[in-house]
């Protein structure tokens, strides 16, 4: 999805001590009856592992005849990860990919040297309306992979490891967790898990990767005696192994991995270790030198933004 105009996340006043070292409060933006809530990047925390961008989409109800239309736009130097809780989207890209995105599936698009894609509500969903919610993350690529050939990897819900145990339902989207490994290919050590935990249930979070955070999509949880509200991203202290208790039926994502190899610049939909590379991408998009998306005639023009 394109980098929509949304203010950066802020820190919650009176940051907690203990296993949670930072609480990021989302900033929301209405894009026409549909809200996105951004927790990364923030001024206080630019990345968690390789994750450089994290939005929660919705939840929203789209009436009959209404839908989402994210016109073709470019990316470089990153991978986008789209994961839906409810509803469906149609992904099209300049590789010729046409993929219907459904809840529980992982759609991992590696931009590398450059890709263009669109995301729209499928015609049948648009006709009848319905719910739409989920997350979209961007994963920064290692320097050695920033100019890799673009690629799209789809993994259906049934192909992803699932943990079911007394009020716990956890799907391993990327990396390894509790002895299970996701088949989704990544370019660096990455952890991404979708967790649903029933009210009153508890689960420990092992220190399996160096940097970790919990994004609380719905419900309330408690960690080390501190209650946390939906929408927050809780950045965990290095080496901490907190116990998460669900105060309501809660849904959250555990994300992180090894720290990225050096600073990254982010401008609109472009991520790179080089300012000059971003300037080149800007010029290429403005001059229409990126490949086109089949079946699409529209495009999002280069925005007037400062930086990088």
C-alpha cells in the first residue's frame, strides 16, 4: 500500500519500566471512510528488527458499491507484507501478478530494485460491501539485497504453521516460533506471528530474536502488571521474556528480528541506505521509467514531500 499522509506515532507519557521499554501510540488518518493507524516509523523508534513501517487498516465497514482503490505506485529497497483479518483485496503488480488477498494468507512482495503495484477491492466484494481490516508492514532489505530482482510470494492460510492450545491460536507468518517455521522466504532474520489469546489466558514470550515488539490490534493485555490498550505497539527490552495476559479476547502481532545493517532513509514509498538512490527512484517514477501494472491505466503521481 502507498505511504499515505499520516502523522508519525508518538510515545505514551510515563513510559513503563521492565520488559516493555517503549509504548508507541498510533496516529490515525481517514482516507475516505477507512482509517489507517500508524505505529512505525516514530520519532522515538524508527525500526524494530527489519520492520520499518507498520499500519493497522480499519476495522471498517464498506457499504455496497464502496471499496478500496490504491492506485499503482512504486517501491524500492523493501518488502511489503499484507495480512488481512477480514475482507479481501486484489493485488496487481508490474511482474504480472494478480492475486486475491484473503484473511490468514501472507502476501510478501519484495520490491528490491523496483516494483509497481495496486491494491483494490475485488468487484464482487465492492458490489455487496463488507468488513475490511488487517495490517501492512514494510521490511527493510539488507544492503546486499536492496537492488535484488523484484519478487512476489503468496502463502495461503493453510500453508502457514498454526499453534492451537487452550485459548491460544497463533499463526507463524515469518521466521520461527515455538518450534515451528514459516515457509515464507525472508532476506534477513525476521519474526512475525499473529496471535489470538482468550480472556484470562497467559503466554510467555521467549527472547528468540534480538529486537521484538507487540502490536495490539484488539482487546487489552497486561504485561508485568501494566495494562495496555488496543492500537499500541509495545517495544520489548532486549533479552526480556515477558508473560502476556489477555484481559479480553485479544489479537496481537509479535514482530522483529535482527537489527538492520545500518541506517535507512524512507521517503514516500521508497526505502534505501542511500539518499542518492531515493533521488533516482523519484526521478524514475516522475519520468514514468518504472514498469507498468497490466490492466491498470492510473498511477499515483510523485508527491510534494520534504527530504529525504
